[in-house]
C-alpha cells in the first residue's frame, strides 16, 4: 500500500501529526484503529511516533492496547531505536504479568515481539527476552505447525525454535561478564517443553479418536498452563527502567533533529 497512488503524498510528519492530535484529544482508540487498518489508512509510523503512542497507553496502564502497538512494531520490524525496544519490552512484560489467557496466535505475536525486541539488546534483559520468545514460538511450532509461526510474520521458516532457545542459553553461558539468563525464562522454556511433550503424548494416545476432540484437549491444556508462566517477571522491569534513563537523552536529541528535518522538507 505504501507504493500505491493513494499513499504517494502521505509523509512521515503527516502520520506523526495525526497520532499527536489523537493523543491531544484523548482519541487513542482512533489512533490504534488507523494503525491496525493499514490498507484503509496507510499509517506506517516511524520510531518516535510509535514511542509516543506506546507511552500514552503505558501511562494509562492499558497494556493490552500497548501490546497491540508492539505487534505492529514487530510486523514493521521497527525495533531500531533503544528507547523503542525498552518501551516495547516494558509493555510486554507488564501485560504478561496480568496472566492473560493467550490464544495461539497471541502467543505467536507476543513471542515474536519479545524475540525481535530482545535481539537488539546484548544484556540480561535481551537474552532472557529472546529465550522467552523462542519458547513461545517453539510451542506454537510443535502444537500448530511451522506454517502457523512464519505465515505473514517476519520470522524464519526453518524448524527448530526450541533448539534456538537452547542455543541462546549456551551462548550466554560462554559470555564473559555479568550477563545471565533470568531464572524465569528458563522455567518458561521448561514449562513449554513439558507442555508440548504432554500434548504430543496425548495426540499419539488418542490417534484413533475423533480429531476434533483431540484438538480441543490440546487447546484446553494450553490455556490452563499459560497463567502460570509469569510469576516473578516484575523484578526485571527495574532493569528496563534503568537502561531507559541512559538512552532517553540521546533519543530525545535525535527526535528534535528529526522534527527540524521534517520542517525543512516541508518548506521545500
């Protein structure tokens, strides 16, 4: 759509101004609606505009909609700025701390967002997020098939997401310094592995029964254990907040420079 005639005259600052007006008049629902309906509106914000929208939802403690924004970030592969990465990870973990019952596609979206945002961070938060994301994606891969993971997603279509999770753990063990994997991420990987193993055993045992009943049993099992995954993740938010303070000033300077460049381009 971004290459169509309808979107030819739509500029970054136009999108930025639209989101700012939505924030100004408390129309966050309209901002999110236009963001999610790209075909109709062609809203593809840059990082700073995403940050403003994320910040607004986080301040209202509306973490479900904040995660919807993070999902759009993930689909656009726009985790370039550190502030965007940290805001996204903060929103994801706050949302998950509420212990939501996630459907398989929500697990895929959250897992992909955690993985891609964590991939930019070479620290405890980053590697732990990668491990957590790989664990969720591995569960979706084995329970619902590899196509369910990569279809219309910026993810690899080669199998082995659980293997990649183990590779992350091995890599961290070989790193010097204080970088570690959070115990919670290891527990989540263990839970996902046990869940998938149990589901596969049930699938084999019920191979002669009705397929519909088999799928219902797997779905119930997934929803039952999802709420137990995240009991101690609030402790990791402090790390995200501390890192955010370090990068905030430099990102604000870049933001001001971006506004000046937009003004110059608009005058010409």
